């Protein structure tokens, strides 16, 4: 199964103190590496997570976690012309109520034929073209 991992997924993975949440994130990451399964990380997620981590715990830790994600074997998906256009379509369709980053993540997921976006962000539930699931709910 193909899944997109959102910024909130990595925030929970690296910063949650709850063992049940960490077990879930580790299970998802393990599943993303299995044969026939793929974890997608849009480059906007890397940017958002780096900024969040830098603000929360500093540059050194942000660099460490960023590099761990980049070198994890997950598929890092760069913004393309097609994804940019689809993000613009989502942004307009949902009357600019969905933030640009979320539109880009949703478009990346749609373009890469991802089954699920793993996120705690409620904006993704509004986008009918994708399926979003959280860890906490």
C-alpha cells in the first residue's frame, strides 16, 4: 500500500512521549519499507518539519532528523509542474480554505496514486479526492 506521510506524522514520530503513538509510527515506517509498499514524503513536508523542529529544539536536532528522513529509504517527491497545477486546482476548488502546503501534499498524493495520507491535520479530511487517516483519533 502507498501512503503519504504528512508533517504531523513526523512530529508525532520524533516528539510524542506516548509509547502507543510511537509504536504506531514505527509500524507505519516499517510497512513503508516492505516490498510492494511505499512511503511518500513530499518535499514541502521536509520543509515544514525542518522549520518546526528548528523552532522547537534547535538547528542541530532539525538537521539530524531531516537527514534521517531523507536517508530513510522513503520516497522523497519533489514538486513538479503537474503537482503544482493540481495543488492550485485544490486551492481554488476548496475556496482557499486549505493551506498551500496541504494542497501540495494532497496533489502529490493524488499524482502518486497514494491510498492514504497519514496526518493529524483536519484540512485533509475536507479534500474529497484523497483519503486521510490519523494515528491519534
